[in-house]
C-alpha cells in the first residue's frame, strides 16, 4: 500500500512539474525596441516646427548611446548615417537658401550635422512660421514653395543611406507614419462641411482667407505622405487580376515597364518642383494599362 502511495505521489509531482505556465506576452528584443524609438524620432523630423525636430535629435543621440553600450544590433544608428551624409545633402539645398543661410552653411561645411540643421531658425527652414503658428515678420506662407528642410529630410531617406543601412528602423517607421497620415487628414481635408459650394462657384473673385490650422498642417501632412512613399514595405507577390483576354503577357510586361519608367520620371519632376528628392519606383495600376491604345504587331 505504501509503495502505491509513493508511486501516486511521484506521479502527482511529475504532473505538476510538466504543467505548462499560462501563455505570457512574448517580450520584444531590446534591439527592436530601440530601433522603434529611432523610427518614432525619425518620423518626428517631418515636423515644420523647431522644437519637435530638436527633441528628435536628442532622442536619436541617446538611442545611439544605448545601442553602442549594449551592442545589441548590427544596424547602424540612424544619427550616424544622417550625420555622415549631411554635407552632401545640404549641398543640394544651397541654391534655394538666402544669402545669409548659404554663407553660414559654407562657413562650416565640413562639420555640418543633424544638430546644426535642427538649430537653424530662419523662416526658410520652418515654412515661414513661428513656433506658435503665426507667420514670421517679412515672410510669406506659400504651400508650393521649396522647403529646404524637406529636401534634407528626404535626402537622408535614399537607398544608399537610411533605407539600406537602417532596415529595421525603416520597417518600424512605416506603421508610425501611416497612422500619422490618417490621423492628420481630417484636419487638412479640403472639403469642409460648412462651405457654401454654390456661392463659391458663382463668385468671380478668389476668397482670401488668413493662414489657419489647416494651412499650417498641410506642409506637415505633405512631409508625412512623402516619408510614407519612401518606407512603404514592398508587396511580396503582386497579383495581376482581370487581365484583358486580348492582352498577352509579354505585351503587358512591356507596357508596365515603359509606363512605370515614365511615371517614375514624371513623379521625380513633380517632387523636385515641390522641393523634395525622389528615388522610388511605383507600380502602374492595371486600370491605367487598359486605357492604352492597342498596339499593332
């Protein structure tokens, strides 16, 4: 009887030892958390105000110290990649800068880094706005004006820089900027509910309005959208649906290749006109392909 009791006791303890613990949330690797912080700070650089930009620089510097101290990632710190290419990127902005800013940049061209750019407070770097959102004296607010800060920001997001040297940060930044784009859109929506569309259409003069919240945030939203174009994850296996029966696969590939090249060139011209730097390629929708006239063989 005692032997049976001992066997039973052993089996109970064995079962207790094999009991699985309730599933706990899987902890993120430390490197992933730090790169997420870098991604958040990188998206903050889209701001047209000085204080978020300067805060972003401090975050990137502190994150770099943690990455170096803990030695937990093979990716380069974002701040190092940006600082290395700052002189080359700023050189593209020189033709668009006023004489005073151009002279200041040329005087310290060998030591220019992200901190130097974030400390620039002339109206050319902030779309002509104060920190409180009012226009600076002697400046004008033009949504289509060239923005040197945007030129620098998207110069950092080129394929031989952040996009290739900091892949983890790029992947983390996509959901952050995607959320910002969708959150900000209702603020800059060009179709307000209270507008009297009929009266505006009948009017022969253009209605001039003072700079409001929507106008100020359009620059920010434009930066978010361009940032999103750079970091959007690629589609692993794109599927062509509902292709026309008389459109052969070889012809489809030729059209896609030709039109994609033309679309990329057109987009680069458009973005350069807005003061940005583009290096991405875009996929031509099938609906656009169907609109092409049939080619004779």
